[in-house]
C-alpha cells in the first residue's frame, strides 16, 4: 500500500472514472487514488485516509457538486491536511470563484473543463516529484 494519496471528487461518475484513469496512468505507481462523489463521501474518505495513516497529498475536485462546492471541499481538506496540493476543475471563471470564496480556500491550480489531460498529468507528475524530493 502506498502512503501518499490523491483524492478525486466529482458527482459525475463518467468524469470521475476518466479522472481516475488519467491520474492512475500519470502517478498511480507512486500513490493511491481514492474517489468520492459527494461532500459526505469526502468526509468518509478523509477519515479512512487518516485511520490508515496515509497522507493526502493532492486533491482534485470539481467545482459544482450536488451537496457542496469544490472550494468548500478544499477548505475541509486543508483543515485536516494543510500541506495538500489542490486542483479545481471548473467551467467557472477563476476570478468569479475567488470573488465568492474565502482566500484560505483558493485552489493551488485551476483546470477549465474540458481539461487537457496532458497538462493535468504533467502537473500531477510535477507535484509528485516535488513531494518525493522533500
């Protein structure tokens, strides 16, 4: 079992599976990939990650979910894992999101939907290189 974890959150199962595939392809050899479809599932996955003494290193979340926003998920994750890198997938303009939410919940990186899979994989590879070199 890997100690580092990437958490992927999206309420669209097709997109969630596509992200799981792309992220596993890019960095699955060095981390576990966990999935959640709602804020409630995020709580459960976070508890499971902590109880298994693994480290949440990267969060990839959609902005609009049925029960919570991606920015709210980012805030929740950073409370428990303050060093976690965050990626927000969205069709919204970055400035609109920043104007509507607290500064503490601003993601480290935005990717517009539809995202470029090469750019996402490259970003995740760079994050994992940075993490393993620390």
